[in-house]
C-alpha cells in the first residue's frame, strides 16, 4: 500500500519531528516524510531533517506583511509537494482560518497538555501553579480556534512533588514522542473517522 506522505512544520528543536523521522525509518511504518518546513532559519529541527535526507524549506513569517499573506505562500509551497497530511510539531504560529480550512482534516497538531485544558503557551508553568495532579499531551485535528479540534490520542503524566516546568516538560515530551507516531499510524492505516467532531477509531472496542 502507498505510504501516507507527511509535511512536518516546525519552529525549533524538532524533537517531535525526530520521533516521526525515527518511526518512518521502519519500512513497516505506513507513512513517510516528504517535506519539512520551518518558519525560522538555523533551528535544530532543520538539521535533523537534513541528516535524514528530507527536503526542507524555510519560509520566514517576517518576510510577509500579514498572517494571511504568509499562510497563503505556506499553503502554495506545501502544495508543490505531494503531501497527504500536515503535522504541526512545535510550529509556533497561529494559523489563519483560510489555511486551516484549506487543509481541513489533513492538518494535525501536538500540544503539551490534556486538551481542552491548558490551551496556549507556558502550559507547564500554569499546570504546576494550579496544583494539578496530572498533565499530559494531546494529538488533535486542527480547527480554526486555537488548540481545539477532534482529539486523536492523549497520554497522561503524573505531576510529581517537586516538579518544575522543565522536569514536567521533559516527562510530557517523552509521551509526545510516543503518541505522535501512533496517531500518524492510525491515520495512515485509514482507521480514523470523524463523527460529530469526535474521532472514532476503527478496531477499538
Ligand atoms: C512540544 O512540547 C510541543 O508539544 C509544543 O512545543 C514543543 C516543541 O518541541 N507545541 C506547542 O506548544 C504548540 N502549541 P519540539 O520542537 O522538540 O518538537
């Protein structure tokens, strides 16, 4: 069966990109990365992509007058490649409604909280500040409202006594690296349907 072709969008370190590169290195994994796009030059994620011989494109948002103009060029750039699914992996840009609607149901994101709790930035600081006993991470389809959309996979992490934002982030990140490839696999295997904005996974009892 043909593999699902991925475009991974990054802005930095790219450890989630690396987890997808590593998953795709297995011949049996049903997806492959066709393109990595970064909105910031010189980031570690670009090095990871180059090392894996994946085509990269840098598109700086600073070169555009508006969010819409950047997003339109981003869409055109990605469309030149034959891709089936866009994966946001630490891509720190809010996307316009036009972009999200163009890639509707072909655009997923990973977020370091148990959505719908703790949307936005500085998640781990806020989780600790609130005295939560648990946190985690979420892979979800992207909808125009920030950090919203049908949830594909989540992993829960215990907040330990003495955790700070960095220690909690590190434990959540370990789980991110597990659930992102798992979510991509489910999509690539055609096991996901969206019904009434909820994900239904075929074969789950
Ligand atoms: C990850 O923790 C990811 O969940 C988060 O940024 C980090 C990127 O790390 N994304 C968001 O906060 C998006 N709202 P990485 O570059 O090492 O994958």
